[in-house]
């Protein structure tokens, strides 16, 4: 028994050292073996042995030599970004998005699969189709699959407990993908994936707490506390979309009335804009009066300067701001970021949301609170899902 424990400990130490060395190379850009040993405080033989393995695996390459100061020049090392790819999936909106992402978080290939009315097994088949397409397009070995999906997710078990939009309940998504593709799979709620992307790839290096609100077909938030994703006791932290904000409001897909999702989401915006197109001939949207179902979010974004459209967006911002004000009072986190499909409405949505936050949040807490629009665009969930793989498999990001 003691021998087995010692062996496990040796393997754990080697894995730790390997990750430490690879992360050091990742962070430094170019670095010599001697400098790695100095930074990590590992012995030079240990560094040399592990670097040799990383070179054999094509993760690291020698790029040149340091300038000589009288002694023998040292060889410089760097990460090989395209030596491996990660498959990142975003299953949150009206289309499934997939990307091949390299070790630096750079997207090398994008693919989209429409999901018009697909639910249950049909939606699952589209996930397999998208993965198959990305595997066929990959010209580097694959490290694993990361997925951001809507709903209540047991990230540890890889089970979708409930995803209303996709009609999934207790779906063992990770296990199904592992059995089919024989590679590591990581799953997170789409808002949590978006939050991880924002925390990892945006300018939040000095921030330990962060809230990202993702608005698309639904609305939910991800929360980072002390640098770690906060899941909550039942894995449902940040599910703000089904908080009731409108008394006697519209029926939500969850079965309740007046949920935030019924007034702040892509479908809610489309429904109000379609009604506006038919009832307000002075609006720019009136060109869709005869065929309101042809209206898209892209059309609304294009016409966002129209006063009537702006009023719809301001109303949404008011509901959103009240909800975020409650989060300010509960969490006292200073940085909030809006991402997802409707982040494109930021010029109108942001000021109204902030105004409502200022009005409804505790005045002694709101003054230090920042609200911003994410710059990661529609790739935010894919990048976060990829970061899950890079962090767990290699210790990167």
C-alpha cells in the first residue's frame, strides 16, 4: 500500500512540475531553461527532463539563443500554439456554434449548425454533427472538448440537470461525448463559460470578483469569487433569468409568470419589435409591418437609433438594472459585464441599466460598482468552454 502511495505521489509531483514549467513558458513568451529553473525554483535537471518531454510532444519548441555575455548562449523556448486544438461549443442560442481554438485561445475555425425548433434527441444529434464537422476540419491533434450549454448544469458530473430551451433533463452529456469521441470533455453553464472567458481573456488581471450577465435566447449570470467560479450549493448560482420581475407578467417557459427572461432576452426583444413594426408606422421597423416574422436581431441592432426602438431597449435596461442592483446588495462585487447576443445594444442598454442600478442598489455600495459591455462578442462562450479544457488538461490560462 505504501509503495502505491509513493508512486501516486511521484506522479502527482511530476504532473505539478510539468504544468508549472509549461505555464511559465506560456506566460513568458520566450525563456531559457535556466530562467525557468530560477522562476520555478526547480532543479535544472528536472527542468531539462520535462522540457525534453514537452518538445517531444510538440507543445514546446526551441526558437533561438540568448545573446552571449561571454559564456555559451542559452537556447530559448516557446509554446507552440497550434500544436494542439481544443473544440469549444456554444449551445446557448438559436444556433449551435463551434470553434477550433489553439493553446493561446486563438480561434482557427468557426462552424455553425442551425437549431430551428430542435429539442431533446434532435438537439443532441446536432451537437454530435457539429463535433464531427470540427474534428474533420482539424489539422492538429485535439486536446479535448469544452461545452457551454444553457440550463442547470452539474459541472462535476457533466450532467445537464435541466435545460428548458433544449428540452434536456438529467442528460449525461459529458459521458455520451466521451463514449463517442474518446477524449476529455468539460461542461459548464453557458453564462459560467462566458464569465470564465471574460476573466481569462479580457482586462481583469487585478480583479478577483466578477459578474458576467449573458443575454441571448435566455438570460443568466456567472459569478467569480476569489478567482474561482461560484456554482452554488445546487449548481444554480446566477440563474437570474427566472426571477419574477413583472407582477402578472407573461408566462415563461419555466411555467412561472413575469420572469426576467420574458422581458430581457432576444425573444422578448423580437416580440416587442414585431409589435412595434405593426402598430407604429413612424418607426423604422414599419418596413416589416406586412411580414413581422422576418424581423431579426440584426435588423433591430441596425435600427437601434430609432427613438421607438430605443424606448424598448431602455425598458429592458430598467428591468435588468433592478435585478443587478439586487446582486450588488447581495454580493457587493464591484465589476459587472454584459455579454451575449444583446450586448450589441450596449450604447442604449448600458446607460439605462446603470441608471436603474444606481436607483435601486444600496447607495453606499453602488458608487464603486462598474458596469461594462464585453469585448469578446459572440465568441465569449466558446472561449470560456475552451479555457475549461486548457486549464484542466495543461494548467494553462
